[in-house]
């Protein structure tokens, strides 16, 4: 999310900027599942659960070989922490768009249900942390998204009003959070939606991050 002097947008949350590869955590977690006698989980099955939170993701993937959720989540996160983010983990166009928005004086923030330390580590490893004024993980807020309190907390930290904010997200959870918070959503069409993207409340949609600046300006004209 960003603030600006000329556009009526507070900030844009880029939930899909650093997207750790699904194949590595899936492969290593599948090894744990296999050791328990479970079946391998298809990548597309994992992809559809990413936005639902790690608890639901782990429960669904471990299925009949699940232990208690707390133990399984800890095992999954232990695997996740061993991964080293790579350049291919960043969607094409993201670096250029972030640099441009920062140069224009926008304030960017990240609203994620991932743990704070994990999120900050990924951003730092990819050299993206310098673009964001505020990062709030799911373990650093009172109520994580889709509860609007998560977004309102970030807006408060940035000193930005709801009317001057915009949210960039890629799933039903993002659509619910944005709608509940009263913030327009730009939907990333290649994200983690479980169902029909058309069913997600949205002000606009992009198919590539290069489209984001143009869409922002169109929204500005629509709301000014």
C-alpha cells in the first residue's frame, strides 16, 4: 500500500511479490508425509491452499497421516526456514514497479499472515525489504486477515486514511479483507485464488505486474 500527494491511494500490499517456490517446500514436506505413510500432494493442490493459512494448508496436505496441527505446522515451518529465496521467486516486473512507486514517494506496506520473522527474512534475502515502510505478519497483529483489523493496523502505522489506500492481493482472503476494511482491491489474476477470480470483490485486475501503474492511474481517475 502507498501514500502519495497527488493520487488518492494510501498504499498497496503486494502479497505475491516474494513467492517462495512451491516445489522445494512441497518436495521436502512430501518426504515427511511419505515417512508417515501418506500420499504425495500435487503442486496444484498446495497452490490452492496457500492463501488459507499454514494451519489449514498443513491439515489438508498431511490429511490422514497428520499429527496434531501444532506439531505439523512446526515441522512445515522448519522445512520452510531451510529454503533460500532465489531470483525466480520474484514475479517478473515486481522490482521495476516497486522502484518506480518508491521514486514517486509512495509508502508501501505488506500485510501477510506469514510469521513476521519469516516474511522479513524472505524480503531481506531478495533485497526487497528496502521498499517497504511497514511489514506486519500474522503473528504481529491482533487479528490476522481476513479480519480488517490487520489492514487498519497497517494504515494506522503509516498514518494513512482508508479513503487514501488501495490493496493489491491475489486470493479470496485478500478480497474478504479488502472489502471488510473498505479498501479497493486490485486483484493479481495469477495468484492463489481457490475458485473463480470473478467472484472476488475487486476494483480492477492485473495479469502482469507491469500493468499495475496503469491500473492505479485508471482507478485514480475513477475515484477523483
